[in-house]
C-alpha cells in the first residue's frame, strides 16, 4: 500500500541553513495495516505524511502510495487516499452537510449520489443532528468527526490521519476512535490507516504497528508489544531498607532475565527513607516470585513490590536516552497541553501520570 | 498547470488491485463549478452579508457626493451623479475584491485548503472558481447602489449600466485573483497581506480619477494614471452611464478589465499550483 525508498525532505530556511526534516525513510505498509507513526514534534512525522499525500515533493528518494509514484502520478494517489490533516477540513461558514456533498462531487459523484453518501456518513459519525449547522458552530469533537467524514467520502483504501485527536478531551478521543475503528472494518476490505500521534497511549492501544521516528529517521518499527519487550522490558521495583539495597541489587543482577539494575532512594509517606531497587527485566510478572524467594533466602526483607509494564515512552527513552514526553512538551508548537510531562524517580507516580487515561491492565501492584 | 489534472487519465495496463477503481472523468469546467458553488453557498444562504459591502459606497455617495457637487460641479460638465456613481461602483469592486484573499487566508490557516489540495480537484479550478464567485457580490451590490440612487436623481443609460456592471464583474475576477495570489504568496507571514493590500489600494484608487477629476491634477499624475487599468474602467463607466456606448472610453475600459482579469488569473493560478509547500 505504501512503499518508500530513502525518502528525504530538506527545507531551505535561508542561504546558510537547511533543515533536514526527513533523512532517508524507507517503509513498507501492507494493505489493511493500522500503523502509528510516533515521535516528538519536529521528528519529521508530518513532513513524511505530506510527501505521501502528494502535498510536497520529496527532495530525494521515491514513494509509492496505493500503487503509484507520488511524483509521477499524484492524480492517481489523490484519488485513492483519504487525508485528515491537523487543521479542520470544514469551512467555517459552510454547512456540515454541504461540505460532505461538495467532497463527494470532487471525487466524481453526481449530486444525488453525493447527497446520499453524505447522509450515510453523517449517520455513521453521529452528525445527523448537526447536518444543517454551520461548521463554526460545532464542538471540537464534532468538528473532528466531520474531518474524518470528509476524509472518508470516497471510501479510500488508505486513510492518513495527522494527529487526529490532538486537542480533544479523553472522552472525545475515545469516541473518535470508536468511529474510526468502526469505519475501518465496515469497508469491504479493511482500510489501511496510517496515523501520526504524540499520544503514547493512542499508538499503544490502537495501532497494530508502531513506527518510531526521531530526527527524520525511523529508529524502530514493530508491534507495540514487541518494541516494549525488546527495547524496554518490564520494570520491577522492590523497596527495601537502605542498608539492604546493595545486597538486594546483587541478588537482582543474578536473577534470570535481568537487564539492568538501578538503586534510588525515595521517601515513604511515613517520612522514613527507603531504597527502591529498579530492575529492568524481560518478564516482570514471571520473574518476580523467584526474585522474592532469592531475596528471602539472602535474608533481605522486601517491603513493597511494583511491577510496571513498559510504556512506549520507555521504548523511546531506551532508544534515544530522551523521554518522548519531555521532548514533546518543549516542542509543542500551539501550546496544547501535552498531558503528563512530569518525570520523577518514583515508579508509582510515573506510572499513574503516564497512563492516567488508560485502564489498569498495564500495571500490577503486589503488596508484600 | 498540470495537464494530467485536467484530462481523464488512461488506466495503466497493470493497475494494482488496491486502486483498481477507474478515475472519475475530470473536467476543468466541472471542477470550477464545484468550487464556485461551494464559495457561493454561504453568500446565497446569507445575502444580508452583501449589505456590509454597501456601507462604504453609500457613505461616499452621501457624504462626498454633495461636496463634489458643490466644489467641482461646474467642471464636471452637468450631472454629478452620472460622473460619481460609476466611480463609486468601481470603488466598491476594488475594495470588495481586493480583500477577498483574506477568505483564502482563513482556509489556509485551517485545514480547508490542504484538504482540497489532497483531492484530485484541479488546482487551477480552485483559483478560477473562487475568482468567478467575485462577480456575484459585485453585480448585486452595484445594482443596489444604482437603484438607491435613482430617487436622488441618477438617470443613467440602462444599457450602459448593464455593460458597466459586466465590465466591473470582469475587473473583479482579475482583482480578486490578484488578492488570492497575494494571500498565497504571503501565507507564511499573514499580516503582510494587509500591508500590501492597503499600500496598493489607495494609490490605485486615487490615481483612477475616482474621487476628483485627474484633468485638474499635475501632468505626472496623469502620466502615472495612464498605466492604471482602473482609470480606464472608471472612464468607461462614466461614458456608458451617460449613454456614450460606442465611445473609445468604453472600448478601453473593456481592454483594461479583460487585461486585469487575464493577468490576475495567470498570476493566481501559478500561485495556487505552487501553494502546497
């Protein structure tokens, strides 16, 4: 569905400075895949998308989208793809229904067919009540659903979503995703979807494949689970009296599956200092019982155990040494709240802030 | 302008299954109509919006017309309204269409323009359809101004009025296109739009002899005004309102209006085709 070879894009800013926004991206996306492109702002996600949607020509490299080269046959590519950009697709003073009818006509439907298609989409995206209203009067969530409807008018086999849920509250994000996933499977052949996002949980929950982009290059490309297992691993945190920390760390080092061990000093709610031994391991839930038995055998009293499954942020941290979240906060251009943004040494706090909108399947807490 | 977007494409021998649907026939005329209809929908739904464009011409007619009659009435040769109303119509056209690029600015800053660029819609049609839309408010507003002035003693040649409205519509296509081209050219510094628009607008207006006769001005002003297309359109309107339909002034008015339209469309289409990066 998408095949790119060493795709690059340079922007000449001035005579002396050129921004290399995309530095050689080679990708293959098969029909029916749901791919999230993840990376901090400025990583080249949107620029890549703009090349794949024929908006801007690549500086070098080639890209085939829906079977056609984006430079040689942009007309063919445009006819095949749907695109939901970062900005709103509906004109402020246009009526919701009119925008969908116009879009249908643009893709070659006659007026009657365009009206009936508009009706279907209004229904499918829960906008029937708003059909006769001006776009400017819609709420944020309604506007975004209209954008998606506009992108789906011609039943594209490939849909690009550029930060589809940025600026929406959690309820509206979940609602938008319900609609997107339903429209995806409603098609005769499942629609291929490529989305960019800087919401980690969004990529984690919905994408079947995650492509991590940084500095204009692909730095990882796999399922979210595989990325987390390979690049981050689970985080087991054992709390222990400071005097026992070093001994416990040594026990942990010898445990099977351990990748790295770190000791932090934290203060408990009672005010007493306590050491937290943080263990990156291949299998946290499976390895922890053995770890505890080994600690017992060595006479070390573990007071508390946390097992955290890794997040995609841990993956990004493992790959680049930077937190995606911190990067995103610094670079956020329009001042939208990048949720979280706090990094502390306490595993508990990190897990809760990062996964605030998620259900609790990623974190298991065991009290010893 | 890409020929491929204007003509139906032949299906490649080995079209991949993923995009096996035949491309719909694309015609430039159909694409232009789609854009035109989309641009007109809000105007038709809310015709009252045209009234705001009438405030300025009516202010000039009400507050400047009497001064003109008093001070320059003698030199204008008879009926002041036949001299001033066509000029006010040209002014309405100039002001109304030169700001239209700001509508495109809204679409540039939202995702509307980008959405259109990702569709197979012909890019030249995206400019031409918008430019043609400019004719509707011009003709509607001008007709209202003429009707309003009838009770105040305006007695124009009816055919001359119709011809002048058509000529202004053609001029408006050109000025509107240039305004869109400007919006596209300065899309990375939006505020520049108003700087350029205002900087150009007033010299063009004053050098057209719209408000006061250029004949009484210095020679250099008359020389500069001779390259101002608006001046010919204003002169043409005055001749046509007075019933002098076969005059050279009317012919020159058409030359100037058509030349402006052609120039505007060429510049505008080029700007539109390059508007993605």
